[in-house]
C-alpha cells in the first residue's frame, strides 16, 4: 500500500483547493518540480499530479511542468486533469507519465475509455469524484446521476488499471476520509482502489490501511505537517498490496 503525495497545478504553481472550489486555493510553492523532488527524497514511491487549469478548461494546461517533473524524478507519476481526447492522453504518456486518469469524458463515452484501455493497457485509471453521493465532472463543477459504486461497476468491465475515489466534501478539509463510501466501493468491484480526500492524520492512514485498497493520495495534510511522509510510510511497512 502506498502513500501518494499530491501535486495540484494551477497557474504553474503547486496549490491546494478546499473541496475543489476554484477560488479557495492556497499556494504552497511556486516551483512544483522542487516539490516533486522533495517528496521523492522523503520516500515517496509514486506521485499524483493534477492539472487544475486543465480540469476546469477541458484541456491540459501545465504539461511543460509535468514534463519537468518526470525528467527530474525517478519515481512513477500519474496525471489527470482535462484529458478528454486520445491525442492528449497519448501526448501525456509520451512525456513519460506512468499512467493517466480520465473522468469527465468517461461518463459520456465509455467506448472511448474502452479504446484507451485497449490501446494503453495498464496505463489508464478512472477518476471517480463524488459530491453529495453523485459522480462529479468538469473539474467538480457539476454532477451527473451516477453513484460511485454503479459507475465503478460500469467502468470495471473496460479493464482500467485502477479507480481513484475522491469524496469532494472531504477534500482539503482535514476531517478524515469517507470510509463508508470506500467500503461500499471495494465491496462492489475488484479493480484496485486508491483513496483520496480528507486523509489528515496517522489515524486516518491506519483506518485506510484496514481496507483492501492499494494506496491513498494525501495532499494538504502533507503540506501542513499534519502527516509526516516518512512516519506514514513506516506505519504501512509490510502492508504490501501494491498493484500498479
């Protein structure tokens, strides 16, 4: 099981949003590449990078930074945010990103996801972001009628490498993850699950480690010092359910 530091990119900077709200941001660094190198130095085995500008605008906007992160680190990078065409997915993978995350277009076009999973096996993850029990899209600005378990079941048949589950109400709030939502999800699908949103303490890390998931994305808590990456990694030592 992995602790996966998150790097959210907006206007070329490393930021954190609260509950995905575009205007509720905190800038943690003007140099995301240095942030990635720091997480690697502290023991990260994987890094989660999101292009917030891309998510809001529907097309990646910070790929030059993503490329520099790939070139300046030696650990795998997963990337999401605004990936809604095969060309953009291919472009990102060619930068050296280990795998990409698709969400918004997957709702309307499962055939496109099937094409991606076939063309880029083990390199496509599905982002399932939940708001008030429904799957959110377009940079979390709107919701559809799918529930997370139902949508996960629909996507699983397309053979994605993983499902990344984020409870938007928990994101950036430092109030703990949605354990019940995750329990429902892992009871529905066998695809590897990565938890995201609300992980704010070592107690949260312990709680998530009891679930049959393969990793947890941690953002704000790492930047504020609520969680020390080395301590969290030591806590999970020996609990090896890595499927990447």
